[in-house]
C-alpha cells in the first residue's frame, strides 16, 4: 500500500468513527420556528374567511398541515402561554389570568424552550412569548423585545419599560394621549412603513437572527411573538386600504346573547373598554364596531405580510429545508358576537385557534379535522425533534400520528377553563359548567351543538333530546378532569 492510499484510508475511517462516537450530533436535528400570534381566531382565508387577505399564512397552510379543530386551554394570554409552553392544563388555582408567571406557578416544570436548550438548541425569545418579559429568562439564550432593553430616562427595568410603551401609537395625537393617560384609541391607521410598528421591528430582528443562525452549527428554536392582532388595532394605512369599509359587516348575532344563555357566561369586555374611544358601559355604535372589525382585519393582514418576509428569509438562507414552522395563536377573539368583544369567555369565538404545522421533512400536506388542544404542541415538537419529554408533567398528546394520517381521529375531548367556567369540548359539542369556587357546586351550565353550527346561538343544555349528551360530558368533566376543577386536598 503506497503512502497516499494509506492517508486516504486514515481520513475515511477517522471520519467514520468520529461520527459514530457522537450520536447526538445536534447539527442534524431539525430547527423550529414558532410564529406566535396574539388574539388570532381562525379568521384567515385558509380557514374559509374569504374577506381576510392573508396570502402568506395561506401558503404556509397549503404546504403544511392545518388543524381545523384546535383549541386553547385558557382564553387569556398569560395563562394560555404558560399552559402551552409547559404542556400542562390549567387547574382551579393554576394558570388563571394574564399575569400568570410560569416560574411562580410551576417552578419545577421543564418548559418547552428549556427542553430544547438542554438538548443543544439555541433558543431565542423574540417579542411576546411568555406574557412577561422576565418570566423564565433562563429558558433562552437570548430574550428580546422591541425597545425593552433600550436605555430610558425613567429609570425603569426592561419589563416595566415595555409595559409603558407596547401600545406603540405612531399618530402624534395618540402618542400624546398615551403619554398623558396611559391609554388611547382602540385602533390607528397611519401612513408609515412596515418596519415602524413594534411587530415590524420584531420581524427585522427575526430576519437578523436567521442570518446569524445560518452561520452556526447548532440547531435553533427561534420565535417570533407578534403583538398583532391584539388591541390596539394599529397597522400601516396600506393594510387598512386592503379592505372596502362598505363591505365589512357585523356578525349576524352581534345584538343578542344566546337563547337560554347564563348571564355569567357573557363578558362585559373590560379590556376593550379601557380604550379612550370605547364607552364604559353599553354597546359601541355600529360605526365604531365597523372600525374595530376593519382594524382587526388590517392588523391580521399586516402580520401576514411580516410573516411572509420571515419565511422568505428562511428560504433565502436555505434553512427552510430543515426548519419546522408552527403558526399558532394563544386564543381566539370576539368581534361583537353575542354583544362581546375581546376574549375571556368560554364561547367558541374565544377558544378556537388557528394551528398550522409545516414539517419540511414530510411530504404530507392538507387539513385535518382532528380535535386537538394547545398542550399537544409540546409533545409534538419534542417528538418531531426526537427529544425525550419530562416524566409525569405533560397533559398533552403528540400529534405526529395526525400529521402522518389526516383522517386519523383526534381526542374525544379537550379541556378549557376561564374563571369558574370549565368547558369540555368534543368534536360536535361544547359543554360548560360554572362552578362555585367555595363548595364546588354547579351554579349553571350550557351546551352548544356544533354539529348544527358553531355560532352557539342557543343553549340546549336542558332540552330532553340532549339529555344523554349532557350527562356524558358532565361525567367526563367530573371524572377525567376532576383534578382540574377541584382544589387538591
């Protein structure tokens, strides 16, 4: 054997054995890009909302798998995010409202970003992922929100500084009002570039991250936490101009609550009333209602355009071939259905969410009607990335089988909690009990038949023909979800 052949053999076998001794070669693991929206109901074209212009999200849905029956577990931002990122369902005393802190309520949980970080991923929190900027900071290699870490003349910490500016008005009059009163109008249309509002700045940061991560040999868990379409509905004017105001309609059930509905099931939408052009009592005028719906549509289209820029950069950097992309919202939203605005209810408009999962390593695409919930996302991503999940923590179930077989059934039921309202959602029905927190007695209940429609205009819980369905779902609530509705002794 001559010297040249000997050297070639040494190089070959040396490379072979070096690979064999490093079975956890993280460079080969798929990346994850989480596109996390706030307050987005399935009001996009791919879900059949023909009035919405969302071409980039629609294109993602066409390439990936779209879940048409996905539900949040808490229709409140902070609590929903805590539930999804821990994979744990809410309980009577856990994950209650917007100011949930994961590190306080579930200090021993291994969160989704923590799992990825501990498995060699670079984890970056951009924008609103956890509700609080300073919650579980060690889960990430980097935490960033627009302006939050800039020096300020108020001596505020990043979290407090962020809270003082996130509404991000660009109109001079609105800026002045916001500074003076900490509030402003519920919507704004201003002639500015996409990059001016907070979500535009977020998008530029995510694009910079994609370019930076391309140069590393580590897989990444990268997030884009958009504020939109959360209030205030602020978007560049060109996105408002996408819609003819005359074509925008209020929902058919905007001026009445469901027949037989408990009064306690109807929200007085305090979040919306905190804005200066919204009345403190009573309903908004029809004109303002149209403005609000128009603004919601505009912010959805604005965010869609920003998502398009991120996905284009992912492809430009040739990272699209090995990056799993998830688009999801923390909960739904009411656009005047049953007199209600915002979220905070057990109604379907508050609880149903869009969920799209694109796995470039799979050739499967399309839609599935499987019933799923946001706690399922944690085990799904761990499964797709071949990561071991924590024992005795997760309440969700991996959706990988549903991604492979679109006809496969989902869960029999999912669980939703808002305040003292506890909902069991099956594919065709939504059953809710309002439970007295003092003695765990049932105050009242409601049942809506989604096989008829999801508008939920008539509570049928006391109708004889629905007695068996009511009994079945009540039994499930008080057995399967017993530990979630009653305080542990």
